[in-house]
């Protein structure tokens, strides 16, 4: 145990040490604060510069897709059509006149037709193609010699293929526009499809990037700074710069893009080399924030420029810090001299001593405020060497330990909410939307009867520990343990709109964790537990139920009952996770659900479709998708009363998946209903009719 000291002894020591330390401490703080203030000022200024660059670039890039959108609107409104390509070309020419920085505008069609216009130095060209001959025809607007180029098919052009491969707006890679002068540019493309998803036309427009260079050179940068834009992919090819470098380099008649490390400007080159050394290739550089290059004494600020359609650039602002810190260093020297005089004329030692005493007290006060908010995760402060304060810290630590134990009995998030809203917990519930999660262990009663109590507690404790962790890591509220069963819920009004996805993720994670646990239990000769889960999302009543002396935070309503019934249906169909139709409709884009049946559970008159939660859509195999599709078709036959066709369909699927109990149940039921059709059949099987594994 560390030795403690009295406040009086500490005061005597501090009075002697404070005088010697005050001057050095004051000088250091002033210099450090000044340096920090300059850095913060530069960061704010650079952020504003980057924002303006982003706005300018986004506006420039937007013109390319705006020209495409205007042309598409004309097609949709019937002003343009593929049957009148001459009218389309006139419309495109007016668009090219309007947008100075566009090099060309065009549209290609799936039958090989193409029409467009192009800005070529001081003249404009009309572009068309002879799809039979496979040639591109270039005709000057003002008259002149028509040029014909063979081997042209718009459908095989990179911009057309890029558009077909994309779902919407897309961009080409940055490339050089040949001519005088040679300039950088890129192509915007966008496919348009009919109601069936077939492509009916592809729009394109070429954009010149020269205006970005001009804009960067006009920026008002502080203290001789530089700014550039480069691509994050590959070697960080230069897009634009405020320096004298050109993004394009010509050598021996060939034209090449300039890589960022090859820039002649020393500021930009130093920044790029340091970023490459510390972070690697540009794609791994931070997307936003300030970086200090200490060896070169540079201040660097990065800001990502991203545009939908695979465009990923980075703005790099570089400013020399030495120019900024000269005034701070001069001010620091004078401040140190002034404070030295003040220290000699005043008695700051007692003030400093008082601060040393009050610091631990302030920490304890801060901890008390955190405890009042039921925030118990904060670490204990460094133990004070003052005995009186040390006792207060120990008392605080003991109180937090007691509250940590209490937190295991109540939902801590609920308590924090009550504290934030300054409310006292009392009986009462309110309507909300929630996702309810029920899980139960398969054959747990039989296992409990045959297993020694200590081993039962061992395997059961490990099971509940992992299942609880999985639910709480996904912000679920653990309602209660019912023997081996577990009930949890997520409330949309508390946890956001994605509560159903969180619950589904928890269900899949629990099944995956059980696979790992069963392997461990098998090695220790313990029962290999399996769980069944039911999930349903719907309206609930959430709040406190009980008396004024003891409350339970829970949910009530048909949603809870249905989730419990769905968990039980796993026994009938041999599944692990069954979800309702409501859940499937919510998460179908994120999770794969296989249709199982359409049933009415006990206590519910209306029927509903039930689904097996199989996994995340990214993890599903082609075999899973095929089974889902074929089983869905078989179920539609079953729902419509075509029991003979349904029996054949289920029998075919069962031959491929012989161990699938749900298919066996549906096959047996189809055989039964084929020979004895139920009266008033409407496609719903009531589960209170003792429909079990034999159908």
C-alpha cells in the first residue's frame, strides 16, 4: 500500500517547489496553448477551404449529370425520341452551348444507334453512326469536311459498358482529352431502363477539369500554402493543383498523368511523401482531418471529395507552420518575462496548492454526477496521496461496486433515461413499436432430469451468458429468464428504426455461437444444447408493471404472444429461427427468409405467413435461393387448394433435401388434404388442430 501524507506536509513541500516550477510551467503552457490555438485556427481555415473546393468540384461535376438529366426529361416528356435523332442532336447542341466545361454530349441505344455533339477546339461537331456499316460520322456544325471512322459500335464503348454495369449514375476514370492544349477530363454516364429493367438508352457527357486548376490558383491560402486534388485509388494521380505543376506530363511524344510524389512543388511533395510513409497508399489515407508533419514543420489538412458512381478524390491543403508560429514564439518570450515579475510580486504558491487539493475533490464531484446518471463505466481516478481525499475515493469506489451489482437486476438504459428525464419510476405503460425475441432450449426438461445439478448449472450458465451478451451488444433489453427460456425486446422509439434488423442479427449470432459452444461442450462431455427462437415486430405496450414497491420493465400485447407462439412452431417444422411475415417484409433486403407455411396460432383468428430466418443475404448460397423460390411456388399451390400439384412439388424438393423436416410436414399435410380436403379451405392451417410432424 502506498504511503499517504497529511495536507499540512504537502503544503510545506509545495511552497518550496512551486516557486522553481512556476516560471517553466508558465512558459510551457503559454507556448503550447499558442501553438494549439494556431493549429486550431489553421484547421478551421483549412476545413473552410476544403469545403469551398468540394462545393466547386461538386457543382462542376453536377453539370455533366445535369445535362444528362435534362436530355432524359426531354425523352420522358416525348419531346425527343429515337425515331427523330436529328431533333435529339439539335437539343444536345443547345445543351453544349450552355455548359462551357462540357466537351461532348451523347446517347446510345441498345440497337446500336448513337447520336451526339462534341466541342472540338473552336468548332462543334455533330456525331452519328451508321450501325449497319459500323462507322462514326463527324460533321462540323458550320460546314466542312465530314470524317468517317470505322469499327464503331456504341455498345462496345467503355462508357456504354460502364453504364450497363452500374445501377445508376456513374463516372469513368480521369483521362486526357487530346488536342491543343492537352487537358484532363472524365465522362459521366447513366443508363435508363424500362419497367422490366431492360436498358432503353445510355446517356453520356464528357467534362473538362481545367476549371478546377484555375479555381485552386485563385484560392486565398494562408502563409504561402498549397492545395491539390488527387485520386485516392492507385498511386494517387494528380487531378488539379494550385502550384505551377501541370497534372499532365509529356515526354517523348507520350502523355502521362503526374503522380503526387512526382510533383515539383516542395510543400506538396513533402506532405505526400510523409503521408505515404505513415499511412501507405492514398486509399489508406484519412478521409478528413488535420495531420502535422513534424520533420518538415508542415500543417496538412485532408478532405474527401466523393461523388456517387465510383468517383473518389482527396483535397490536400499544405501550410508551413514556421510562418504561423513566429509571432507565437515572440509572444511567449515576453509572456515568460512578465509572469516571472508577477510571480515574484505575488503569492501564487498558495493558489497552486489550493488547486492541488481541489482537483481530487472535483474528480469525486464529477464521479458523483456520473453515478447520478447511472453511468458506472467510468474508471476510478488516480488515488490521491492526501489521506482524507483517499478515504473519499475508496468510499466512492465501494458505492460504484454496489451499484454495479444492482445494475445486473435492472435494464441500465431504462434507469439512465429516467435520470435524464428526471422522472421517478412508477407503474404505467405506453404504446410503442417493438420487436420481441423468444428463445428456448430444445429438450431442456429431459436434459435437466438426467444431468447432475452442478453440470446443469455449468452448461446452462454458459448458454445464458453468451445469449445475454449477444442480445445486449445489439442494444436489446433483456426482459426475463424463464428457466432455460429467454425473452428480450427492442423498442423503436428508444433504439431507432433498425430494431428488427438488430433482433434478426442477434438471432443469427446466437445460433452461430451455439455451434461454437456445442463443439466445446462435446469435448467436456456436456449436453450439446440447441435453441429455438421466435421473432415478431408489431405494436406493444412498454413500461413498468407491478406495484409502487416493486416494478418490472417489460412489454405486453399480442406481439409478445405471437413471438412466443412462433418460437414453439420450431418444434413442428424442425427449424431454429421462425419469424413473422411482418419481420420478413422489413428485413428482406438485408436477411434471407425462407417461406415455411401460413398458419393461425393458438389465440389468433387470422392467419399469417411464417418464415425461417436463414442468414444474411450476402452469406446465402445459390442452393438456398433456389430452395426458397421452389418452396414458395409449392406453397402457393398448397394455399390455393391444389393439393395434388403441391404434393408433387414437395415430394420433388424432399428428394433433394431429404432431411428437411418442414418439407416432410408439408408433404404429409398435402397427402392428407388431397384425400380429405378441409371444408372452407382458405390456405391457412390452424395450429390448435394438433398438426404435428406427420402433417
